[in-house]
């Protein structure tokens, strides 16, 4: 099954990175919060990464982590995610 994760800057243009998920080869990257079937509640740690609990869960489940610099290579043409 096609299951990838990547830490990307939020779509609002800030430099803060959050976890994005891709569940199919022709699917765009989506914030983990847009995937409630996979998302875990965030840890209540000040300054903690958004999506860290989800990342830990999905990594244990066998999801693949894609380096942020290579995310475009795994994005379908016309995907909603832009860089």
C-alpha cells in the first residue's frame, strides 16, 4: 500500500513545519489534520511539532518518511499542495 509522510511548511506561508500525508500515488500531500482516520491528538508540549504523535504511530505502522526536499518528486501534477 502507498503510504508516505513528509514534514512540510504550513500552507499559510509560515516556516513552521507540520506533518503531511500521501495515501495514494496520484493523491496530493494533505495535512495530517485533513486525514482523521490516521491522525492522533497532538501532545500538549509547548513548541512541540504538529503531527508528532501521528508521525510516531504511522512510522510504527510502516509508513515511509520522505525528505522534505524531495516532496515535489512525489506530488502529482496539479496537486493542491504548492511550494
